[in-house]
């Protein structure tokens, strides 16, 4: 099993979530986050914003589903501004164990 964490633009979050649901991936955790990447923030006039609002989607999928889920996220989070930073990042990590609290049992 793998955990996928996608940090994307807030305005793309519903589009990504809807696409994942439509393709059979309804389970996810969504949260508002703040940060900066390669662009090191954003300057508008004389005001500099060093932490930008983003949205994080987290989900755990079977190893063989990772490429499919990553592709769904990439296709639906991409703004079309080729070469511009800020569309987001996707991180994939191994999951060694998971527990279901209601049944108090391991699920992997």
C-alpha cells in the first residue's frame, strides 16, 4: 500500500476530488494548507506573500493503483500554464500498517 499526498491549487481541489470519485477512488482526506515551493512566494505590487494557500489531498491505495491515481491528479490539477510554478506536487510513500479504529484491527 502507498500513501499519496497531493498539494495542489485550492481552485483545482474540487475538480481533482470529483475526478477521483468518478474513477472509483472515493476515500480521501482533504485539508487546507499553506506553503511555498520553487517560486518562493508571490509578490503583488509591494506586498510579498511568502506562504501561499494550497490544498492537500491524502489517500492510501494499493501499489498497482498508484500510477492511475497520480495520473488522475496530474490531469485534473494542471492549469495549463506550462512552465509556471505553483500547480503543486505529489508525494508517494510506503504504508507499513493501517488500523481501523471502529474494529480495532489492522487493515493491511
